[in-house]
């Protein structure tokens, strides 16, 4: 059984050909590099590229006939089993390109959706992914109409009968997808309501919330493990983790905070996917501090930080204090920065002490360190200090429980009569 498992685990990645139309609207070379990384995240290996530069796409196939023939020959020579187009395609375009190239074709959005589908762990994450997938498929059903019509009808029915049967199947598919979308939207709305209640309950506990926000693969999960101890899956690939995770982090002052890792961004993230996972990103709106993470070795880090900031502002996070940190500063190619800029490396630990001190400074006005002697008939007051702050010293004495610890300023009045 273990040998079979090893064989399954070591299954080689699927050889994949990358296709792109370069209209000069964005950095095609960088986009293809990211597409190759997305393929790697889905156990596919980019073995070649076919790019066409032209101002307008070819009707029906996007790429011209000459480039499609080039892609067909490249797929044969490189042993590619599928092709990924760097952009969104209609149902008919997918079918036409696949016919011309001779291998299965998917587009960039389908690839991202598949990664999300395979990586989602929580029930909500799975529902969000399914909703995004159905919304993406719905407008593409019409492009599948011809293949459905060819499958419809019986002997002697003629073209009209076959066409009618295909349209009936198409309408059934549409109704089914619409019904499923409505069901998923209702279930997710209920989950969002419960999460809102959970956030409010969490706010009442008083533990400050710190959110990690940034593009995928900038090292947010690695930072969480470096700060809180390993437990979150991490890998040097896009979308290594999708579902938000929360961990308790104790700062140098002794104050406990809740560190939340959110889903990462990616350039040209499909709109439906952004909407589906917006509730996950909204975790940041409930934060006391936002850690905006960038990859120090990425030449487009400033552009990515600007996009991240724009999304955060759209989620009503403009007034929440932010700390921008440049992670992976140990990597080759990391740029030189101003000494005042916060550089970190989850791998080596560089800069993590400064980060924790910066968090302490931002949150300092929320807490106070006190010493109290609680009579035995007032021991219930130890609860808020443990739950909403931190206990540094605890000692049972004949006349009560002595505590030295950190409490929220709004809790200070509870301990006023017992201060020592």
C-alpha cells in the first residue's frame, strides 16, 4: 500500500504549453511567468510558450491560424498534454483552439479556479469556490450549444429536431446552475452572518487582531509560523493556503494578540473569485493593525502594495493602522531599502524582533501593566486578565491571589480597588 502511495505522490506533473496574445496592455513576459507558477501550483509543468503579438484577437480563435499551427507542432514536439491560455476565453474559443492545437485547452481563470477548488479546506471555502466556478461557467454554456445539439435528437428527426433537443439540454443546464447559484449564495450569506456574530464575540474578548494581507507567495503563512510556531501549511508556490487561519501571538510586552492570515492576491485575479472571497478579505476590516506584506525580491512589489492598499480602502480599512513590511529580504535579488523600512525574513528570522516591537508600540495605548491582589471572593476577575490580556506572574497568598499582568485600559476600572 505504501509503495502505491509513493507512486501516486511522485506522479510527474502534466506537461503544459502556455499560449498568450500580447496586445501591449500588460507585461506579457511577467504574466506568463506567473502563469507558469500557477501551473506548478496545480501539478502541471510549463514546457513551452507560444505568444502572438497583435493589436486585435482573431475572431473565434484569438490567435491566428499560423500561431495555432505553431502551437500544434510545439505541443507534439514537447509532449504537451494540455495548453493554458493566459487570459479568459469563451466556450467556443476553447473548443476551437483545442481542435486546432490537438490538446485539451483551459484558460487562466479555469486554472485558478481549479487551484482554489483543490486547495479549499473549510466548508465555506469550498462553497465559495463552487459559486465562482458556476458563475464562470454560466455565460459559457451558449458556446457549448453546438456540441449539445449534435448530441440531441434521434433517427429521422432531421437537423431541426437535433437542434431543439440541444437547446432543451442547454436550458436544463442553465436552470440547474441558476438554482445551485441561488442555493450557494443563500448558504454563504448565512455563514457570513454567523461569521459576523463570531467577529463581534471575538471583539468582546478584547484581544487585539492583527491581519496579514498581501499577494500570494509573499510569505504570509511562513511569517505566521515563524512568529507563532509551525502549524500552518506553507510552500514556495502560489495559493499554498486559501482558508483564513488565526493564531495567538504574544508580544514582547506580554500582550496577546490574534494573528490572522488572509487569502493572497494574484494579478488579474478573476472578478468572480474576488467577489467570492471578499468575505475572507473582510477579516482585515475587523483588525486593530494590518500587516501589509510584500516580497522584497519582487520588482513589482510597489505596484502590488498599491493594489493591496486600494482593495483594503474599498473594504473600509482606511483608518486602521498599517505596517508595511518587506519579507524574503534574504533572497537573491532583494533590493536595498531605507534603514527605516521594516525588512523581514521568515526563513532566517531577520527583522521579526523589530516587527513585534512595532506592534507593541502601535497597541501600547490599549493596555497597562498592573499588580493586583484579588481576595478569594473576587477570583472571577482573573478571567478578564487571562482572556483579554496576559498574566505575567501568578501567586496564591493567604489573603488572596496576587497577579501581575497586562490588562485592557477599558478593564482597568475592574481592578482599581485591588491595585498594589
